[in-house]
C-alpha cells in the first residue's frame, strides 16, 4: 500500500497544472487527496482546519493559499458563506482525481479505494495533523511535525511527508543517485529531488527537519551525514512487530497440513525444537536453506502478502493430497503409513554429505553418478589409472581377455572416457585460470584439441585484461571464478569438455547492456551489476503494480481466484510491454534506416554539387571545367595579394601620408617596379607551361615580401622609440641587482625582445595609417610617431635584392 500511495502522490505532484506552483499549493492538493471520499473528488473543509494542516494562519490561507490553488487550476474551490457573508467552509474538487476516475484507466489515482484513502489520511494525520479533542468523540493525536508553523512550514511539511512515504520498514530513506554538487551531501540532494528544487534551497529545509527531530542521521559514525532515517517510521514498525509477536497463535497440532504460501513463507522454526516422531533436534545456528538472501524470487512470485494485506480473508487450511491420514475408524487402525511432516528447512552438515555444495544427495560436478547402485566389496578399489579392478585378479568379470575397461567415469572427473585414463597436466601459464577444470582436462584426448582449447582460453584472458588491466593474475582469477560458477550451476555431467567450455564455460554471459557484466557480476569490481539490479527492480516493480491494481479492482476475492486474476493481469501487462518494446524497436530501426537514407542522399547531393562546381568555367580566364577558378588564375591571385602587401610596406615606411597625391604616385611607381621584378621570374626546371610560370612568380613574390618586411623591421629596431623601450627594459631588469655578467646578459636579452616588439608594433601602425590615409584622403590625427623614425623616407635606389636571382627590386 505504501508503494500505491507513493505512486499516487507522485502522479498528483507531476501534474502539469502544478508546474511553478508553490509548496503550499502542492501540499494542499496532497491533503485534499488524503481527505477525498471514495465516491467523488469533493472535499469540504474548514479554513481553520486547513490552516492547521498547513501550519499557517487562517487569514494567510484565505488570502494567499486558496487564490493560488484557484490560479493553478489543480482544484476548484467554492466558499460556503453564512448569512453575514463570512466564509465558513471551503468546497474543494480535485480535478486530477476526478479526471482519473472518469477515464477508468491504470492511473494510480483511479486505483485508490476507500481503504487506501483511509490509510493515507491516517498516515497524514500521524505526520501533519494539528490535533484536536472533540467533546463526544475520541481525541486525535497531533502529528510529530505539528509544531512546525509559520513561514516555510508548508515546504517542511511536504518534505517530511515525502520522506516518510519513501522510508523503508527500518526507517531508512533511499538516497538519490548521481553526481553531487560540490559542497553538498547526498541527504540534501535527496530532499532536493523530492521537493523538485535546487540543492541550495533544500539545505535549510533539511536543517529544520533535523532540528525538529523529524529525521535523523542513520549511523553517522559509519556513513557520516549522507544517509537519512525517519525515526517515527522505524518505531511504528517495531511496535507493529511487537504486537504481532504478542498475539501470535501457537502452531497447529495433528497431521501435517499445508497452509497458504504467504503464511508458510513467514513461518519460522522454533529454536531448539525437534521432530515429534524422530526426535531430531533443530538448532537455529545451522545453515538455513530458505529466507531472504538465499532463494531468488521467480517472475511469478507475488510481491505482496495477500491475506490480511488487502482485506482478503485468509484461505482455509487444506490438507495436502500427498499425505495419507490413514483410517478414521474407531478401532484406530491405520491402513497406510502414518503421516510424517517434512522437517523445517534446516540441515546439519556432515563430512560425508554434499549439503554444503548444492543441497542435493549427489553432485554431477564432483564425479558422482546420478543413479544409485548396489555397493560391492571392492567399490573403493579405484586405482590411479581410473580402472575398477574386480575381485578376480583385476580383470573384467565379463571379458577375461580384456586387461582394462572403461568405468564410464574418470576418477574425479565427470567427463565420460574410454579405455585407460592418463593424467594430463594443464598448461603452466593456465594453471590458475583452469583450476576448476584440472580434473576435467583429460576429457580432451587429442593433444591438438588441448592446444586449441588452450589457445581459446588465452584469447579470453587477453579480452579480460582489456577490462581489468595487465595486473598479474587478475584476469586468471576472474576466469577461474567464472568457470567455477558455471560448474556449480551444472546439474548434469559434462559429457564433452570442448563443447561445454566453448558454449558455456568461456563465453561471457551479459545479463544486461553493459559490456562489464558477467552473470550479474561486474568484471572490473567483482560486485553486483547495477544495471542487472535495475532490470530486476523493473520486473519486481511491474509485479508490484499489477498486484496493487488487481487488489484495488477485486478487493473481496479469495486467494485462489485472486491468484488467477493476478497471473492473467500480469501476463496481459507483460504482453503489452513486449508489444510496445517490439514497436519501439521497429520504430528505432525505421529511424535508423531513414537516417542512413538521409546520409546517402546528402552524400549524393554533395557529389552532384562537387560535379556542378567542377564543371563551371574559370571566372578570370574562362577555362572550361575549372571549378570556377583554374590553377593558373588561383596562383595569380595569390601572387597579386603578396605583391600588394610588399608595395604597402614600402609605401607605409617611405611615403608622406599627409599628401594623398604623393601616396598614390608612390604606390603606382612601387607597384610597377615590383611587378617588373616578379614577372621576370623563371621556372626552376626551365618549363614554360603557364602553371609552372605562375608558381615561380608566386614564390618570387613571397621572397620579395619577406625581404621587405625583414628590412623594415631592421630599420625600425634602430628607431628612437625602439631604443627608448630597450633602455627602459634594461634599467628595469637591472634595478636592485648587481651588475654581474649574467645579469647584464639577462637585461640585454630582455632589451632585444622589447626592441623587436616595438618594431613589429610600429610596422603594424604604419600599415594602419596607410589604409586610413587611402580611405579618408588625409590622416589628420595621426600620431607623430613617423617623425621619430627619421631616415625611413630617405632610402631610395636599388636596395632590395632577391637571394636567388640577384634581381634588383626598386623601392
């Protein structure tokens, strides 16, 4: 019922009409749900009563909470006024509950019956009730959070109610998973997740709840401030268990009977009791073969206790048809054997039994025959060669001329062999990995087969090392644990070692999507696989939901009828989920096909676009199929850009930027001279093709540009600003230091770097001034930096030399 109530509360709080609503509105909707009758969604309550539940004053409820409820649309509220116009009561109608009951679907709100709503109201009373004592009725005790009133009380009460609903039977609250924000603990993140707020806003809420002792830390000496405990939930369950033990009925006497499965599952043997017929003592310290943690629940197990839990009367005790009670005549003579009840699931282990292995009288894993045979005087006379010698000289009693025969099973091995079985050693590098199969290794008779199996085992070890690393012996131990686990699950003898090892022993058995999962165990950590636990939890949750729905729809059915309805509903739900999963997989496959089709179409369009661009003629010379620009024109454009940069460097350093006409004339003259040098380039190999010539011109233009830039920087390094900056840096480095050789070298290096930086900054500034002068005509506010670099405009004549061709490049 706790799961059903929690699902209903989460469904209500997840309603879109509560998006952005305050905590008073959300808590009011939960309280209206708890007070709602089973037949309608109308709740009539006093404003004073609602104020006590919320922890606010009556005025605040009437002027703030009720209007916010109306604005959110989660419920309608019609005030009931007296003749004087005063509001005496409030009529709420919870719209989500009304809509869920009208649809008659699987909505958790529509599955709440009268018993569920009454339990939920009592639960809310135990947490939030303000408490009252009517005159002629029994008093209602105040909840343990009734003292929380005033500002923020609705937030604290809603958080406490959700924490109490989420708490387990021992009071522990499941913590929210995931990565934590820096500076916060997991308890604060859990409260934030329940309230749907930030962790920063949840921190003061948790502090107030701890101060009110509504929650406490669970084992802080071990877990710190990371796990929460609701003491009221724990104390309530302890009181319930104590009351159940006080009124526990004594066990039935007489012939063996079989009660319902739910009753039998909760029955425990009394410590020190024994069997009435054989007198065998049963001690509680012995190995218990049933109970929590021992047996895995199957998919058909009902996760709730039907008798008593849902109002269904306990079924009558039926006598097992497999037990014969004998004759009921007055003579007391018994026609058959007297009934002897089965002992409780407790056994005492001895050295000659295999109870410690798998609780069966024989185990095929340890070379015990499945069929019992009559013992002989020489049953234990098994030699080291695996041959059972008979009483007459060791020969077979059937064939006297045969010196050795097969016993069907090798010594210590469940593998069937033929002839004399010789001991075969496991490869030295696989001794740890094949420890569980040491006695089975002789099943592979051929040396080539054993070599091939060893190769497969080594390949699996290589794959395991990719998960756990190259640490010595880790992968071998993991593989040995896997083989031992698979052998323990083997109920039949291993007939063929090769087939068993390749199909069952070596392959990794992924129980989920994770590549690190092997039989539900993590390869890297050795712990349980969380994704497998998630799958198991989903299946258990499905069974729990179906059981709750069936109980709500058929509250008065007996256990037999209820079981059939439950299995039918579970099968229907499982088939529906399977169909939905199939549809989802089909849609995913369709989306994948559509995605790949779109990719292919995009590739085809790109190919067509490339072909179309390749077919376009050159935009400069008109050459056909040049993709818009042929190689010769592309090289010529690059050469023009390099030549323009070289011209700009020469003009920026030597031209008078205040005279636009002089700048234009100097630019035209330098451009003509520069192009005259570039067009005189010769291809390295002497080829006269247009492409080779254009490539040679581009290379020459790059050399011209680099030469002019380096010569300009060299001149700017010697300018007055560069020298001033270098001297300043030199003084700053040597300040407070002795004038040693190392310090002077450091200062000189710093001065060289400063001089280089100033030269580069000056060159960029001159080029910017040139661009601005060409754009505006006159550079009116240009800084007087050019006057400080005297001598730059006086350089004329043939000063630029090309390194390879020795051509003269006029300035």
